[in-house]
C-alpha cells in the first residue's frame, strides 16, 4: 500500500489542478491550477524514478549497487524550469488582461474605457 502512496498523491494533485482550471472563473486561480498540474507531473516523474534503497548515480564507484534512475530526475529539473517560466508568462498575461479590462473574471467581457 505504501508504494502506491506517491501515485495517489499525484492523482489528488491532478484532480485538484484540473478542477481549478475547469471550474474556476478567476484568472489567478486558473494559473494556480496550472501550477498544481505542473507539480503533479513533477511528483509523478520523481515517483517513477524511485528505487527502494537505491543510491544516487553521481560520484559512485560501486557499479554493484542499485542506483536510482537519472532520467526522471533530469526531466523533473527541466519541468520545474519550464513550469516556472510558464507561470511567470501567464501571470504577466493576467496583469495585461487586468489592465485592459479591469477584471480578473473570465466571464467579464467589458472593456475598461
């Protein structure tokens, strides 16, 4: 049961992020939902690369030890950087939308004028 716990947490984060993106009408909350989705992907990649009693594949001279997978770790670091840039870009768009329309509500179509 314990081995499925990270994947259960991934599922919970995925459902939380998707529900925020789909059901929320505030642009900031939608950006937070997308950030939660990115965190769920990161947790999924880390959970895939985990090996019980594994050692880091860096600076070891013992090839007989069971090592953790390095590829999911590299993908996780890459995804963290991409997620940070994406959230920063979306927040800058939200600021521009707020300056243009005067509201953060998706349903509001009136222009500030």
